[in-house]
C-alpha cells in the first residue's frame, strides 16, 4: 500500500506524487503535483499497519470530511479524499509554507507575548468555527498549529491541522467508546484523560496549556505516564508568572480559569477565552468586562479608546502623536456637538413655523379685502357708453374696483333714465351679471375675460360698498380701466 507507492506514482489520475515530506503513526505525507489545478499540494496516505485496525479507515476518511465542514481561513483546506486503486486511503490538502509551533518552540524556547496573543486569538477563531458545526478537535497541541510564512507580514498566520481525532457531535456523535483515550496526554483535560464524554470546554483546556507553554517555554503539567500527568493536574494550578515574572499577573487568573479542573468553571466559549487572553496580556484580568479591541490596542502600544467605531486596520496600529491627540479631542467633543446641533434645529423649526403662520394670516387678510362682495359690482365698473367694451378679471384689486365704480355711477344713472326706467333695467343687468363666471376665492390665477354689459343694460345700484382701506396699497396685476368720456 503506502510502501509500494514511489515518486512518480499516481494517487488519482490528476495527482502525482513528487517526494515524501514526513512520516507519522498514521501514515506518510507526500509532496505531490495536482495536474488539473496546476499547483503543488500535500497528500496524506494511511499506513498499512493502521489500516488493518478496526474503524481506522473510517476515522481517516472522516478527518477529511470534518475539516471540509469547518469553513475558516485558519483551518487547513482539503481538496479531495478517497481510496487509491490498491486500497490506500488518502487526503489531498493545500501546501503550507512555514513550520509548526512545536518546531518553533524547540528552536527558540518560547514565543514573544505579542505573537502568542496573535496565535491564541486565531486559534480561538478556528475552534469557534469548529464548535459551531459540532466539531471538537480533541488534539490541540503545538505540533498541530502551523505558522504560515506570509510575505511582508510582521505577525504569524495560524492554520489548525489534523482533525483525525476530532469528534463530530452532529454527524458521528458516538465514534469513541467510553474509557478510550483520544489525544495527547500533556494537553488533555481531566475528563478527557479519564475517558469521560467531552465537549468544547476540553478544547479550551488544551488552548490554556498551549498558551502556557508558548509564553514560558515549558508545559504546565509534566509526567512520564498518563497517571503521573493526572496526579500533576490534581496537585495544583501553576502560575505563568512563576516561570516568566515579567508577564502580567492577569495571565495567572486567565490560566486558572481556562484550565479549571471542573469544566463548569472554565470560560463559556473558546472565543471568550481568546478575547480574555488578549485582555490579560494587557494586564486586565478576565473578571473585568471591557472592550477587547481596547485591550488589543493597549497591548500594542496604542491609545485605548472605548468607542463603537470599527477597529483600525493593521496599517494604522501605530498612529502618530498628532493623530492620537486629534482622535481624543474629537471623541471628547462629540457629545457637546450633538447637543448644540439639536438646539439649533429646534430654533430653526420654531422660526420657520412662526413665519408660515404670519404669511398665511397676511395672505388671508389680503384676499378677503380684495374679493368682490357681489357680482353686481362688476357690472357698474363699465363706462356709460353703448359701443365701448372692456375686459375684467377676478384678480382686480379692491382699490381699482372702487375707483371705477365711483366714476361709472353718474353715467349709469343717466343712461338708465334715458332708457325709461332704472327698475325695468335692473333685472336684465342682474341676469347678465349672474351668468358671468366668478373666480374661486382660493386662487390668484386670472380667469378668462367676458364682455361687460353696456350702459343701457347696466342697473342703477342702490349702494356701492367700498372696502376698508388697508395699511399698504395692493398692486394690481392689470392696469386700471381707462376713463373715457361717454359718447354724446
């Protein structure tokens, strides 16, 4: 099976093996070429002795399926999985350039606290995605945390590896028998060591042990056997500051909560544990509830500003002194500026309302003064002549109407006497005036013109009402009718 595969062999028609990369208890890892994607990939092949173990092949296949379920940039990407023609299970994954955290700690002993904060935060995001779809990793350790080399980046980028021992609570909730140990004892929770059912809080325990080792360069619980490790766990909780006195004491409280022997005393979620670790690096204990972004800013030397604004981009993590002062003063004046704008808006609204009321009152009084009292008034505005005609509109003002009425009254009286009787002419004039259309009082647009009755048809008005004079003259849209002497 695996031993029979050599460089140049085809795992699938599109995947050709190039060279071996590593070998472990589960099998070998090969560098391969994906001919369809035209890229270099990694192929994980199960070992022959492992494939004969009952359930091993199913567990190997489930690793690929579980990894594909967790959609996170911090989880290794799986391209394909299956069984070769000779019966060897395989998984095709993305090629990662860099090294795992275990190798890094072997070379450097420990990691800078700032980088540990980045690693723990990204691992918490990956595990949170896994827990959301019902996946418990159960084997979180430095060897399964890969530090990807990213060109131009000044911080590590984490990829979580190896879901071979993961538990899928949704799709395969009972794949491990009670009492069976799964995982690496140094990072296993007390309930996991005892073979009891585990949940997401076991991953929180492992995250705490990993953070302790990355900060101090040594594991918190040591032992030559599983029993010795269990005894060390129940002997007490070590403090991070005992191994690294320069670190904040808030990390001791964080570790005591993340690795509490009772699962109920740990953090409620792995995301909460990751956020709390970043705050603890800034010297803030987990019991204090503050904005996590402020803690990140403080740990990186930035001003801590508690606002609802989005966090700054990585390119602006070190602002200049001028930028910091401007940001602080702007935030301090924000509330006062909002109150001033509110009072200005209220004042403008009151003034606008008062102006509208005054305008409507003045316009109503002007229209009431300019409206004709009776239709018969229009009849007496015509000059007393049999051949003269004129046009009148509803928009004539009260001043022009009164002036024309005063001029036309004597002529109309003379014409009515010459006709015989003013009383006999009045009904005809009223009928003619009534038939003429009147303009609506609510509009100021001019109405169509209509002929005015002649002097022989105009009645003799008993009384011509004069409108009350206004404080200021109202201009007429049309010139006043000319006053020409009546024809003899």
